[in-house]
C-alpha cells in the first residue's frame, strides 16, 4: 500500500469514528446528562461548541466567527494535504511519524469541519478532570488533532537530534576529501 493510500485510509477512519461517535452522542445523550466513566476523572457529556478548540470564540455571536473558523480549517487542511499528497520533495511527508501526524491532524480537522458546515457547532462529549481542573470538553476529532500534533513535534525533535550527528560527519569547508 502506498503512503498516500495509508494516509487516506487513516483520514477516512478518523472521520468515520468521529461521525459515528458524534451522531451517537446527539441521539443518546441529552445536553444535561453526565455519564461518569471514571468518577471524578472522566465523564461522557453532550455539549455543542460554536467556537474553536478549548472553547475559544464560543462566546462570540458574530456570524464572521463561523466563517473565520471554516476558512482557517480549509487553509490548514490545504497545507497539510499538499504535504501529504503532492509529489516531489517539498510535498512529501518524509517520515512515518510525520505522515501519521499529518493524517491525524487532517482527519480531525475534516471531522470538525463537517460538523461546523452542516450544524454550525461542533459536538463535544469527552470530559476530563485532573484534580480540580476541568479540561474543556472535546471529541474524537480533537483527540486525533492533539495526537497528530504530538507526533509532529516528536518527529521534529527526532530530526533535530539527528542533525548535529549528520553535521559532524560532513567535511569542513575547504577540506578535501579523497575517494579511493
């Protein structure tokens, strides 16, 4: 299977899982329900987020907010799509970690974009607490975006840690190398 087909498969799987879970939550869980999974740590809830991740812009009542969020999502997806699917050095995600990270981010962004386009809000349903701190509710698409971003950072860190070793093996400028 080609790298493109693998990336497309991951994107499709993320969108499918995201759609199924959001539809299930909208049908089965009312906005007032709290279903404890791990009491005091993890709940299933039903919230509709009109803003961006972590509730940014959720208090805005401007019609431009939705347009801005849709535009940013499409722009990010276009850039990531070019890196994943274009031919040539600048268009190809070179490592497995990078391809997986980009595919997860793209799939998550697409899942949330579908909600925003057809519903005007994004359905969130996972609620996590660490001590007294409550994370903003999130969904499967948000999870994919977060995991993808972490993988991209790990890939960047791996490339940076390999870079000094590669430079130390290069001959200094002005030095001749002999080939035998």
